[in-house]
């Protein structure tokens, strides 16, 4: 089934780096899971509020520069936060990033600085990140809706 970005999603891409916009627009054509853009460019005030409530870990977010997006999965027209659907979206983002020649990092696989170069599924990339963090005695920070430019 072919999906397309809604007007709201397109509006949420305003101010986002055109390379990332191109990747998102291609990914919606490839995805098996419908998604929308829930956030792109953020204000400093929005970022402060997200850090204060623990939804973000940094005041150096790429959202402040228009170099990141958060995507929401939709299952049967309803927003879904279940992690397993986001690796499907990440697979579509990987394919789109490869096609567009854009270096993208996924917020559920922070140790992979360029999803284009990961050999395997994005689920495997996420599992690798989780294993790495646990081997370091650190808790993984899984931000599955998040994708950011790395170049």
C-alpha cells in the first residue's frame, strides 16, 4: 500500500534541511507502515520543556537547527508508539537515505552514525546499540521516532 504525507506532516517539515525532507518524502513511498512528521524544527523553549520532562537528553538537539525530524507511526489510522513498527519505518528511511546519498542517524541505534552503511535490518541495528550500551553498564536511550542528519 502506498502512503503519502499529510498537509500537517508537510507543514511540520518547514524549516527542516532539504536533504532530510527529501529522505522523508522518499521513505513514505517505501514504508510498509504509515507515518507522519510530528516535529521538525524546534524552538529553544520547546527543547527546554522536552529536556525538563525527560523526553530529550540534550540542549544541543539537531531539531534546533532543522536537522532532525520525529516521525509517528500510524496503524489503522491511529498513532502508535510500539517500538516494533519503528524499525520498519527506519528500514524505509535507510533505503531513502541510500537513494538520496544522505547520512542519517536513527534515535534507536545511536551507535550507527550512518544508517545507509548498516548491513542488515534496522531492528538488528537497534539490538546492536542496546547490546553495546548494556555491555558498558549503561541504559540505552531509545528514541525510535527520531532521525537526524549527520553531515
